[in-house]
C-alpha cells in the first residue's frame, strides 16, 4: 500500500513537470509570435500520431534508453558518469571491430557476428569506463573530470579509427559496416526501428532486477544515499565504485553498439561521428526525466524519442524551429528537479 | 608543501617554453592564445567555485556560456555598445544563476538535475533565438561598431593580444580567494557549504547566501560567454561553447574549489590546446603523429596533472544538499 | 487529515491530466495532418548542423529561396539533427502532397536519398554532393539510373586549385614562406579541397618559373620566400576535427600566420570566424588596412566579411545547382536531363548542360560580391537589423582596392589556369580513396 502510494506520487509529479515544461515553452513560443497550439500539435503528431511515427519514435528511443540507464545506475550509486558519451563511442567501435572486422577476417565466426558485435561493444565500453573508475577509487580523482577528459580522448581516438584502420575502402567517409549477420532486423513500416529495441528493454529490466533484488544492487543504492553508512556497514567502497562504473560503461557501450547494429541504412559509423554524437548526453536527460529508475527510463526514452521525431514536423508546418524541442526538454527537466512541485501545487490549489 | 609544487610547476613550465622556442615556435604567441582561451573558462570556473563553496552545484555552465554569448550580442546591438553587451550577457547569466539558486534553496530542487536542464534548454533555446530574432539560423555576426576590441601590444617583433577581461579573470581569482579566506562574507559562504545549521543558528540566512553565490556564478559564466562572442570571435554561432563549460567544471573540481588553482587549470588547458594545434600545423611533427593524437594532448595533460599532483580533494559537506530550516 | 487531502489532490490531478492527454491523443489520431497549404513546395533537407555555416547549407537554401520566389512555390525546411533523421525527413517531405522537388544537401544523405527516391517515383529528388545514383546501382541495379533523381556534384578540386595558385603566387610576390589551409573533419569531400589547393600551388610555382625566370632565380635565394621552401613544406595545413569549435580554427590559423602564411584557406565553415580573428589581430598590430596577409573564403562569397582581407572566395554555387534542379522540374525537363547524364550533374569550371552554361565553381569576382551585398541588404530590410559590416559602397571600394593592389600578373596566372582547366589541358587530381590521398600527400606535403 505504501509502495503504491509512492509510485503514484512520482508519476503525478512527472506529469505535472511535463505540463509545467510545456507551459513554459508555450510562453516562449508565443513571445516570438508563433502559435504554440499548432506547434505542439505537430510535435506530438509527428512523434506519436501515426503507426509509422510511433515505430520511428521507438527506433530513436532505443539507444537513449540504454545510455539513460547507464547514467542512472551510476547516479543511484552517487556518481556522475558523464562519460556515457565516450563509452558509447567506444561501444560503437567495438561493434564494428567484432561485428565487422572479425567476421570478415575469420568467416567461420560469421554466424555469431551479432553476439560478437554486442559483446564487443559492451567490452569496449566497459574498458573505457575502467580508467576513470580506477582513478576515482585509488587516487580520489573526481569522476566528472576524468570522464569529461576521456570523452574527448574517445572522440579523437574513434575518429582516427574510423578514418584509418577501420575505414570502408569503397566508401571512405564511413567505417566498415557490420556484416549482414550482425544486423538486427528492420521492423517493417519504419525507417529507423529494428528489433534492437528488444535488447534495450531487456537490459533495462535486467538492471531493474539487479538494483532491487540483488545484494550488489542494494549496496550500490546504499552507497548512493549515504556513503558513511555504507562504509560502516562493511561495504567495500572501492569495489562498488569500480563495479558501478564497469556496468555503466558496458551499458553505454551496448547503446553505441546498438546504433551500429540496429539502425539502417548504413550499419556503420560515419566519419563525422554524426550518428553517435550526443547519444550519451541525450541519455543523461532521459535518465533525469526518468528519475534514474530503469523502468521509468524506458518510458522517458520513448517520450524524448517522440519529441525528437516530432520536432521535424514542427518546423515546416508551424514555423517553430525544431531545436525548440530541445529547449522544451530542458524546461521539463528543470521542472522535474523540484521534488515537491505537486505538493506545493496542491497546497496552492487547496487555498 | 604547496609552495614546493608551485616552484616545480613554474620551472617545468619555463623549461617547456624554452623547448618551444628551440623548435621554432613562438612561446609568446602560445601564451597569449592560452590567456584568451583561459578567460571564458576561468570566469566560469571562479564563479562556480564560489557557488560550490556555499553548497550549490551548477553544472549548467556550458548552457550559460552559450546564452551569455548570444544575449551578449543581442544586448550589444540593442544598445549599440559592446560593453553594454558584455553587461547584458553577464546579467542574462546572473538571471539564470539566480533562478537556479532559488530552485536549489526554496525549491529544494535536485541541483544536478536542474542545472543539467539548463544546459539542455540552452542548446535548444540559442538556435531558436538566433532564428527568431535575426532570421539567421545558427550564426550571427554583429556589426563591427558594437564589438569590444582586443588589445594589441607590440613587443619588438611580436605583438601580444589580450583583453581587459583576461586581466579581470586573473584579478577575480585572487580577489575571490581573499574574499573566501579573509572576509566575513567568505566565512558565511564556506559555512553555508560545510555546516549550514551553524550559521543558521547564528542568524545568517543560508538561502540568501546560496542565492547570492548562484547569481554570481551565473553572472561570471555569462560574462565568459559574452567575451567569446563580443570580444574574441566577433560573432556567435549556435555551438560556440563547444563543451567548454564542462572543461570549466573540470577545472573547478580539479582545483578542489580553489579559485586561483582553478584559473591555473584553465590556463593549463588553454596552453596545451594552443600547443597541440600549433604542433598539428608544424611540418615536422605532422609526419610522425596522426593529428588525432595531437588533439588529445590538452585532455591528457589536464588529466595527468590532476591525477599526479592533486589527487583527492575534500568538498563541502553540504554540497548539493538543499538546506531545510528546522 | 492534511496528508489525506494531499494525496487525494494528487490523485485528482493525475486523473485530470490523463483524461486531458488521452482526449488530445484521440483527437490527434482521428484527425490526421492538418494545416497543409495548397501551393507547390520545394523541400530542403539539410545535413546535421543545418544552416548557419555561412556557406554550404546556407547556399543550398539560398537557391531554394530564389526558386521559390521565381516559380511561386513555398519552401519546406527540414533539419537533420542526427543521421537517423535523414530518411524520416526525406519521407516527410515526400509524403506531403504538395512537394514537387525534394533536395537533400550533403553527401551523407546519399543512402537515404536513394532509398526514398526509389520509394516515391512520382516525386523529384536532387542531392547536393551526393552519390545516390551509385547507391541505386548497387542496391537496386534494375532501376538504375533513376529518372527522378539527380546527384548534383561540384568540382571543388578545380576551384581549390585556382585559389591555391592565387595563394602561392601571393606568397611569391610578397616574399612569404608559406600558405595555409584550415580544414574541418577529414571526410572524402574535403580531400578534393585539400589536394586541389596543394596542386594549384605547385602549378603556380612552375608557371612562375617559366614566365619570370630571372625573378625566379633571384627570389629563390630569399629564405623568406615560398620558392625557397621544400615542396612539402609550402602549404601549412591541418584538419581540426570539428565544424563548430571556433577556438580550434583560431588556434590553427594563428599558428599558421605566426609561421608567416600569406593566406589561409577556410575549409571549415564557421571556423572562418576564428581564422578571421587570427588575421584581425595581425592587422590591428601592424595597423593594416588591407592584406597581406589574407584569408580565402569558401562556398559562398565571403569577401564581404572582412573587406580588404579576404583576397577571394572559392565559390561553390550550390545555390545555382538547387535552382537549376527546381528549374528543370518547373519546365518538365527533369527526367530528360537525368536520363541523358545517368542521373549526375557535375558542375564545375566551364560546365555546359543542355547547351546552357552551368558553372558551378568559380573564384569570386567583384560581380559576385555585388550579388552577395544585395543579398545582405535584402536580409537587412527583412530583419530590420544590420547584417553587413559596413556601408555597401565602402565594402565595394575596399575589396576593389585590395584586388588592385595585387599585381596584375597574379590575376592573369589564375585566369590562365582556369582556361587550361576549361580546355582540359591540365588535370587537377581528384582523390577518391585513402591511397590516392596518401600518394598526393607524399608528393605535395
């Protein structure tokens, strides 16, 4: 009964925050002389108004859910893994190496390409999360610094790989694509969605179970809410730090891998890193809206995906610049940060 | 103990400068580039140091840089004067800082979430603003009259470029350090971060202190942004901050909330970035190392310095925790 | 008591919200798209980053605007935020019953463009810098070439050769040891600029050796002159890995100017602002009113941004390409032209299509400057704010004075090269693969 009440309040608060964000953005839109109703109409129609757009929205949401969960996991443990971005880049490279290069060099492994690609992406993402984790655990270097630096190092390193050793000789602006066997099937009716979304949802459920049912999950959550209590109860802080980061890195890596193996039409990484750029940062926004809860992150991922998808129709049909969808999300996140918004509102409403 | 590492740092730095000269690279040019690159980083970092000392986390620096740059240009064109533009950008940043401060105190908001929201909002708002106001998507080059000039000081064969804002940033580093250590206000700020209950009992309003620091933090970051568009690059593009707000944040965290050290890190970053890009252009080095690795230099250098020299730093006990009056 | 009221209110709010949302959703889903106007449209799908680069994407849009104005069409703009947006954007444009022409700007859209063009054979598609017909050949060989699709390509390497020649002759004339080039992200399109520029520089030096052998012999003894530098060190160049971080463009250009590059070629879009800043510092320090040193603009005519210091711009008339595609649709000639040329339009120096001159690449002239000044003035009227950095007459005067201050023989050389390219007497290299580029870098630096 208690738990049910808590959940309901959380949902209410999120919905209220959404409304607050939309309201604030309407004011913004109005102040420049555009019609907010028309703008939101097209925004939501574009994101959720037809079967095709819903499918596309799910396609957009696929990697966002995972980076969101990755960030949320560390956040539950009291750490800011700003490095989800760089770990996703490395994950994408992992998918290309293990799902593109290896099956070509060793054809007998071809039937396992997809598994290899996904495992490879998780491995590289994990490996990239290791140095910041070690620096924090043993040297006390705050993860914010190390992960930001590692993001930039990853950016340059991945660009080097895509241009150099992993380049596609016949299409030098891209990396090698992953082989046919390493591609998720495209869902008919959509240009973006593949069965990769199942991998995302599966991972989300897995992490939720980890956090709620296992001892490790419990320890992570304790460390996040009260470090001193955690240490006094015998939890090995260093281990938790490293484990959380590694898990988070693996998830981000998987997200990067899903962008490669789960998105038509190129199944490769562009030389400009365009298809993987911001997957991490947007995931952070998704996590925050989903209050770092894995299952809620699925929903917020779909919501954000819908906003991205719908914003393309906002510009041509209502004149409002599509980047405004970002501003709207920002306002929603800010509104969400106020924990007792609903309580205060209800107090106001009660007079 | 600090003195010793300071001496070592200076010696290593000067030695490196000689090395550059020997390689045919003008070290003075690198230094003035480094100072320019340092300015927005340092301004934002110093502001955030004060903020975090009082217990408020604002990771929205990147967004405030961006908004400061954009609204700075807007204000400059409105008033026809670059300095007013700088003020405008700073005030825009101050407003955002103020709102964040209020949300963090009276709103008991989750500060990380709220400031992340500021970033996301800014990334969307700025291109929208550029389009809505100037009908120019993504870029605005203001007329020359409204810009603030950089100073060009000829020094023999060279000329040294810098701005009043650079000097301001350096001054502020020392002023704020003095403020924090030696004044009553500084004491309140530090107490607000360490043990808010104590000063509450002493009759000082914790919320007011935090709102003040949040506003100052936003103001400085906004000024840093306006510097980039009005003084340095004479124009604003929708991605002008390019993640530098996070670099400033890294400087803040790396320095352990010391304004002078934070400025030092900002300089270190600007310096290594300038060196890296000069290396990338120098014919000899090109063949040896692919430029991607050269570009990693500023990030690796910063990380190494932090890991080796700084290590663990203590942060205020009440950082990020909304204060509840009993 | 208070707590129960609080919870009740929360429930009430939730229920209310859900009802409202559900109602809206039902309304939306049953209505279908509304607000679609009846005028024919041209849709422009831009690449990631969209407009505001003062060059490439902006030029594409300029062409669309002019076509819309001349033919009475509307414009529909779709900006791609990630590559996942390409197909949805193109399809959104194609599904709109009023769009007649859909333009995809940027070579990264090639796959998407091919896929959507195959799916909507009744709509016309044009790509800028794309190789969509190649994709069609690979993926849908029985449909190749698609009659409703034209790839509009440009010969940037030829234009870059022209400005490369210009830059190096400036170095020869003013006794500077280097020329410079700042590039963005290393993608194959930029190779054309990179190698073309270096090749043009080399051509110019050979030309000078033949034309002015005495001056050549004396200048080569001057260690500060480009003639005295080893071939591979003539051009200072670097990719910056970004099309948006101006600081990096600034730092790279500053290093080049510090090494006494006489002109820096901007191949990085908005980073031109950084290059300009680096140049401006030198100008202020030495009290210069015009170059040397200079920078070279790209894609659009950028001479007006800093009059007197932008020696010329390598214009890539993306706007003309887009306009031409629209023109073909309007005149019903699209399919003919597409089939005649295997679906590819290659616009370059001296290009003729169907008997009409369709020059896509040129070095900016004073006439081009006028055209862009007029554009700036129109924009000023529309927005009510200043766009041009100074009075149009002043701009014209400064640019003209700058050009006049450069000796005539330099301009003559550039014209000569242009003529040779036009007549096919010289082949500017067109690097297609990594090994091509490596080979040329071995030779030219």
